[in-house]
C-alpha cells in the first residue's frame, strides 16, 4: 500500500475525507449500474415484444438490434438525434465506415482521458512503473497543482479538439465540392447528351474526374454500386446529397428525379441547373467582394491612425520638449 500513502501525502487530503470520497464515488457507480440494468431490462422486454414468434423480421427490429452492441452503448450517444448528427458530420468529412462514430469517440476518449491518466500515473507513481533513469531524468519537475492543471488542459483539448478538427475537415471538403460541382455537372450533361444512360454517365464521370474532384467521384461510385446492388434509386440519390452536404446537391437530386419521373430531357435539365449553379457562385463571389471594403476599413484605420498621429502631433511634441 505504498502507492496509497504516496498519493495521500502528495495530495494533502486527510484519510477520512479520502475514504468518504471513495465511498461516495462507489455509491455513484452502484446507482449508475442499477440504472443501466433497469434500462437494459426494459430494452430486452421491448425487443421480445417486437420479435414475437416470427423472429426479427421487421426493419425496425433489425435497426434496434444493430445498435445494441456493447461499443455502441458505451462510445456512441444514446440520443438518436445526437447519433444522427455525429454520423452526418462524419459523412460530410468523408468518413463513411460503419464504425466511424465508434472510432471517433474512442479517439476522443483516448486523448481526453487516456493521456491525462498516463500523465498522472507517471508523476504520482514514478517508482511503481519502474521507469528507466534516462526517462525520469528528462521529465520536467512538476508539482501536484501543475500536474492537475496540465491534465485538465489535456482533457479539454481531447474533448473539443477532435470535434473542431472534424468541423474544419467537413468545411474543407464542402468547399472543394462546391467549387468542382458545376464542372462535374457539365461533363455529366455532355455524357448524357452523347447518348449514355444517366447511371452510365455517372460511372464515366466518376472515372474521368477522380484526380480533379475525388470527393464527388467517390460518391458517384458509391451510388453506382448501391443501384447495382438493388437499392431504391431515389433513396440512393438522396443519401448521396446528404453525404455531399451542400444545397446544390439536393437541388441536383430533385432535378434528376423530376426528369426521370416526368420523362423530360435530362440533358436540358442538367444544362439549366449547371448554369444556375454558376450564376449562384458568381453572386456569392460578388457578395464577398462587396463585403471586403467594410472588413478592411477597421484594419486600415487601426494601421493608419498611429502613423497619422505621429506625423501630425509628433513635431509639436518635439518642439514643446525642446522649449522646456
């Protein structure tokens, strides 16, 4: 029990307070375990009622049972809205693997909890780990308060850092898609006008523009594989728009589905929508250009005012100082 005496001496907490804290923590763990057991029992009862006598035949039941894994319950949000938002953000960033949400939360847990725990163990129990002398000599001397502050900082960075990185990656991918989407539609329109079917044109465009627009072409290939696997065409296109994450993709899917439903010319629809997208992109560029002078005025004023004050007031101050 040398390690326990060490942590008591370094923390400066009396043994009575430490025992009381451990007791309260144990009670909290017992209450949490009871809540989990009751929830799992209710969940099992619902599953038995859904299953009935014919087994898991309904899609609702398959969806419930698919989300009933141990890792899903631990590392994926229990709320359906939060879970859908996390998976949608991962899809916008380009992560479409089935276990992407679990891996993302595992990374957050490892960075936010694992690193502070390792840091605390290294500084509080250096003798218990039997670290080499060369390693312990290179460790900077830190007190208990400094270690706790550093652990809190790493915990904060580990909790918010991956989310900020994911949002930045999704924003970069969305920008690349917005810039390359009109050109992709032009090539798609050329393929349809040349006599290719729409699905064949998607596959051909996905092959031709893989190096120029890999994000869009990857989604085109996914759509082609899902359609060949027998999935509903409209649901496949709408899922592609959700994964692309831009407003133009939803409009493109609506144009394609209306053209297929009413039998209108696909080439004319794609040509008109591509021209509309270019006009919208030009209007956004003009809006940013018109907003630029307003944004530059504060910077220019902050940089020019000190120089103007020095030029206008400087000689007066120097003359006054020379007379004194």
